[in-house]
C-alpha cells in the first residue's frame, strides 16, 4: 500500500493541470461513449479497461490510480474487476462521487447451459449471478444515460440544461437504433444463437432472441459437457458461434468444427457504440438467416 501511495504522489503533478471540465471515470469503453454524449464539452472521461482488455480480470495501472485520486465522479456498471477494486478506488479519493449506473436497470441472472456446473474463478461471474452486460440493450442504455445526466447535473448544476439537451439527443439516437434492430431481426425464424461467453442476454431479451452459452463462470466445458453442447448445436442447427476477441475460446472452435459452423467475432466492448451495435446486428442476422 505504501508503494502505491508513492506511485500516486509522483504522478500527481502530471494530472493536476487546472481544468474547468469535470473529471469523470468509467469502467469500460461503451460507458465512455455514453458519458461523452451526455456530458459533451463539460467533461473529460477516463476509462479503466482499454481496447483488447478483459473487464473480468483487469487491474488498474499506477497512472490510472493517480488520475482517479483527483477525479470528480466514477460511473460503475458491475463488471468483474469492480468487485475487487471498487472499494480501493473509492478509498484513494474519498471526495470522488461513485454512481452505480445499474440503479434504474432491471437486472437479469446470467445463465449457463443447462448441464454446466463448473466453478467460477478470478473475477468471472457464475451462473445465477446478476448479468453485468447492461450496455448491450439500447432501451437499457437510455436508463443508464438518465442516471448519468442526473449525476452530472447534481455535481454541476450550471450545466444541467446542457446535459438535458445532450441526453435528449442521445436518447433519440438510441430509439432510432432500437427500431432499426427490431426491423432488421423481426422476420427471423431462427431465434437462438450460440455464444462462448454469455454477454448477450440483455440484447437477446430486448429482441426476442435466445443466447446459448458455452462458457459460464470463466470455465471451459469438460469433455462431457462439450459433447452435450455439440448435440445442442446440431439440434438447433447452429451455423455460427459468436466469440469476443478479449476471450480465448478454444471450445467454441471445437463445437464449430464438429457441427460445420463458423466462428464469428463480436466485440461487446467497442467504444463506437451505435455503429458497433449495428454491425453486431448485421452479423447476427446474416448468421441466423442462412
């Protein structure tokens, strides 16, 4: 702990530049986009988990800890590393306001496939825990954006009207995206899709789809469980298995080979949220419509 304090003290001069903007931190890149859409030019947003990194196993850098020591606001979202680090981050800067963006969101339980009972490890979530992937449903992002607006307005009342106008514009874009996704996926006859990591539950719930996960709790399936999954994939006539670049998914490739499916990468953590959700929707449509 003493070494950590020394690191932060050495780095503080570099982060103490005078600025009028609110200093805001978030856990993942999509949140950065949300806060910038609402906060606009009145905020500077730092993100903990960068491109290609996993929010389940991430550890903050000394530079990030130094920046957090002078931050005004932190928006948490429930991803894995927060369970280990959030109290420590708050202790570094007792004046920093921590806001949970899940507070207006109805949470769902994260699921595994019906016969997988492996133990969880590290920062991973296990079956039955609250699913943290609330940013992948545009209707739920509107609720998160409202929470962001309320927190920014409370800390910076002079900017409340500005934040409100930005919120309204962002919500209009989210409504348009939501309607486009519903139109794109609405006529699909196949409504189930197989994924390695169960990131897509809120997205699936919003658009009348069902995700079939291979992994749960951070564990690869056993040989017996893998055989069961291959059987499920054949029964469902799975033509594509979706994986994310942040996770090594050997079992997904094994299932794909066994049933003649292709492996398709989707990135749930891309910063350009609206465009990323469009590309994800097109990938799902192309796979399920074949």
